[in-house]
C-alpha cells in the first residue's frame, strides 16, 4: 500500500495535535468564570494556536494540490470511498471555518482587544463594520458558530480516529501505515522535507515560549525649568482587569515642577505623558491601549496635568489641586505629594469613564477606577 510523503505526514500530525489541544483547552477555558484571569490568559494562547492551525492548514492544502494521495484499499466499496472523501472534505472545511469564526468573533467583540500571536506578532482585525447587525450581535453570532463548529469538529475527529482503527485492526488493511514514516521512508528523498517540517515545528514552539514582558526604557524628553531626569522619573498606573490588578507605566513623560515654600503661590507643577507609550506586562493589553476606545493616541497623543494651586500641609508634604486633561476632556483632581531627599512622590485615583477611556461594554471586564502614581526629582 502506498504512503503519504513525509511533508504530508508531518503536516497531518502537527495539525492533528494542535486541533486536539485546542478543542480540549477550548472546552476547559469556557468552563472557567469570565472574571478568572486564567481564562483570559488561556484565551490569548488559544487564539494564537488557532491562527497557527489556520496557517498550517493552508500549507497542507497547497501541498495536497501538488501531490497525489496514495490510493485507498481495493476492497473498499463505493459508498465507503464516498464517505471517506466526504469526511476529509468536511475536516478540511472545519480546519478553516473554526479559526476564521474565532478571528471574526474577536474582530467584532465590543472589547476591541488586539490579538498578538504568541505575544509577538500583531494580528489585525477582520473588518466587520457597516452591517445592519451591531458588532455585539455579530460577536455573539460568531461565538455561537464557533462553539457549534467545535462540537462538530470534535465529533468528526472521533469518527475519523475510529474509522482508522477499524481499518487497521478489524479489516486488517494496515491503512495507518499510510500516515506513519516507516523504515523504508527513513532514507527516502522525502526525509529532507520532513526534516524541514520538523524544524518549522521547533521554530513555532520556540515562538510560543516568547512573551513580551518587561518594559521599554525610553528616556523622558527634556524641557524648560526644573525637569525631572529620565533616570528617576516614573509615571505609573494600576487598573483592574477581570478583578485582578494590572500594573502599567508611561515610558515617555515630562515633569516641570517648582516648589516655593516661602511663597506657595509661585509653586507650580506640570506633567505630560505620551499616551502611545503606555505599557503593561500583558502585550495584548499594551497594543490595545493606543486604540480609539482607550487613549486614542493618534488623535490625542498626550495627556496633561497642570496645577492650579500648591500649598504646604506640613514639612515635606503638599496639597496639589489642578486640571487633568485626557482625550480632550478636562477634570479637576487633587492629591497629596510628599517630598523627601529631593524626590517627590504621590498617587491619586481617577475615574477613566470621565475621560471617555474605554466603552460601557468593557466595564464588565475593566474597572472604572484607575490609580495613577508618580515619582520624580525636585531640584
């Protein structure tokens, strides 16, 4: 009996293992509470491997077009051949439709979270605007389709495995050998292709282990007056995502401060951050922050605080009142600032919804209140 070539075999098992893993993880992660951070993390990896399956399926189909499959056993009846061909066609369709419905679901989601494959490669959304149905309803529609197709694929995989076992052990036609590299294949010319496919798998595995943790070290811009140095200037924030704290920072910021204890009316504080420089340990969130729903960095590249009054509360402690402007919206904020060893620090809380940061659809997943913190030197 003829065999598939080594490339076809490698692609078959790569896709098979990935699909079985995705089905198992998909069923497990959807059983977790939506507020569970583990579900969010599992979802990001699920999307990455789902797109990987889509890419491998494209490669597999293109390879199939250029290489004839080995013939089926002679004893198979016409209806069995038709059933086998239909099953393979349906499996191919599902290998494409399942990742595509997942991609469409993410693209239509009101959360508008960017997808970064394996934390490295940004995946653009599929355009879904311009239809009579709302994005929220579209997302729900694609979600239902994704769940339905996953159940169909699971049933097809089980049926495919049972059919192969029937041929191998009940009919005794050794059909499984078509998808296994035997001794006679170890020295064939196809082995080089199989080695290449194996190398690609190793590369994908290494890619999956890479995550963009850590923060960019970009110096602050210099300005006039007493400007905080890049080495000790820190502007951070703490948001709440799925009930868990999410730490972040603005990597490009500038602070001009003047403190005059003798004449407090002459004291001033002005701080500016570049909204596109916002970063967190979660690369998925980081790539989403500059988008229109959040900071809209292209339209509003900076956020700014300007003090209106600064008064001394006690030695080394000040009350600061001023105006915070984000996305073109200004609101008054007040906070205490401590100065020790020529270093100022403090924190205060803002309601992100006041400034139009995030939409109402995202309030279920991201807390409205955000803590801003700062540290900078005072000359």
